[in-house]
C-alpha cells in the first residue's frame, strides 16, 4: 500500500473551504486549512494521478511515483488568483466612469475596450485556467 502525506499550510484565503483530494478521479479525503493527513492508496491502481479540487476549480494533475516511499505533498492555493483576482471586480465601476464621462468618443472607445479585456480575462480565468486555482507540489 502506497502512503502519501498531504499537508495544507494555514492560508488567509479559502480558509473556510476544504480542498477535496482526488486520486485517479476518485475522492479520497478533504483537507482543511492548516491540516495534515496521511492517506493510503492501493498499489493495484497502477499509475496514480493526484489532484486537488475546490468547487469547480482545482489543480493540475500530479503523477505519483510507484515506489513504496512515503511522499510528502503540499496543497496550497494560487496566491495571485485567490488574493488579487477579486480586485478585478473593482475595475468595472471605473470602466463605467470612463465610458459615460463626457462626450468624447475616444474615452468611450477606450472604456469599452478595457471592459471587453476585463470580461475576457475573467471568463478565461474561470474556464480555461480553472485548473490553476490550487497548487499540488511534491516536497
């Protein structure tokens, strides 16, 4: 039986959410803020892919070696996406000010361009890059 030691450092973001730990797509355990667990996985499963998940987002897959050594894996959130990304919502009112301030067509076009870039960035972050909200790192 393969043993894996998982730990999650104490984080200020996502502190009320637990991360689901999936091995080959099957839920093994939940990992709360500041928690450390050792899980056992059957060797009969072959190649093991470990992944962390939170709501619809998650991490990229991490290939687990087939040796019987205990692996230590750190599961943490992506600091940029979890800390700075919510502030992008604060830019929406600013684009409204640029769009609707004055009669200049130039300011309106600049504001609309910024708004479109913001929307594309948010949609891309929530769909295309959804597997980068969490990090699974071998220690």
